[in-house]
């Protein structure tokens, strides 16, 4: 729900830039004769603006589901173990203190290899903690539950 | 390339972007349960592309007395 609210807010903030860029793209495409002149060009402007929104949200989905978790795994675990194809769940919570959680289903041999790196000092039954870090603002952790790799990163 | 071909390319590009966005939106929904605005935006994009195409075709087909075969119909 927090994600929906954040995206709705982003879509309002992005309205004017999207409409302005769509106007420039529209003029370029009309000059290149990819869109008709006159009244028939009006729906084409709407199409271009909607296409701009689609591109913005495609980019944000790529960032949230592919590039950010890959970068965080590399930073916290030294390597990217979970891939977009093994991603099973994603949750975004918080508004001013956003928090993201990704859950991957790892291959059994990959999970077994990671289990050898469990951090000492954590005694949650069934969990193997691989990384934990926090400061006064940021908090992150990675742990295994069975073959499921959990990755959390956010602010508090 | 004719203008008609260029405009068909433009509409095909818009529809392709809509399909891509719908697929990404479906993946996002499966993972998070959240309805990404991609769903709304891309569905609108597809509907708009289809409507625009239909409207342009309709505008291009002559329907008056000058239309081919209209004399036979009369």
C-alpha cells in the first residue's frame, strides 16, 4: 500500500516534466511525419505522454527488481546470488523511512554453500544470518531461511 | 517511406511499449501484490493506440458518394 501511495505521489510530481518532454517528442515526430498534422495529431500527443509514463515506470521497476538488489547483494554478500528469475517476493514499506525486502529462492547447492558463512551471535531458529549492518539512519540484513535468501535494506 | 507507413510504425511502437509495460506490471504484481501504475498507464496506451488506429482508418476510408462502389449501391 505504501508503494502504491509513493508511486501515485511520484506520478503527480512527474506530470509536468512528462507532458513537457512529450511535447518536444511530439514536435520532433510530427516534423519527421511519424504523427499526422492537424487534429489527428492530438491523440498522438496523448499516446506519447502515456508512453513517457510507461518508460518512467519501466525504468523504476527495473531499478527496484533488478539493479538495486543486484548491487546490494554484491555489496553485502560479495556476489550476486539471487537473480531476477529466482526472485519470489518484493515488498516496499515505509514512506519517509523506506524499507525494501527481496526474497529469492536459491538453488540447493548455492544455499548450502552460503550456509557455511553463517554469522555467529544470531540465534534465530532456522535462520542463517549472512550480513547485518546499521547506523543511526540505515539498516540492512541478509539471511537464509531454508533455501530462501532474504535481503533487507532501508532507513530507520 | 510513405507517411502512412511511418504512422503505422509509430502506433506499433506505442503498442509494443504498452505490451512490454503490461508484462513488467504483471511481474511486479506477482512479486509484490501492488498494482504498479504501469498497469493503468500501459493499458491506456494500448487502448489509445488501438482507438487512434481505428479512428485514422475510419477517417481514411471514403464513405460519401465518391466512395468506390457507391454508385452501384445507389
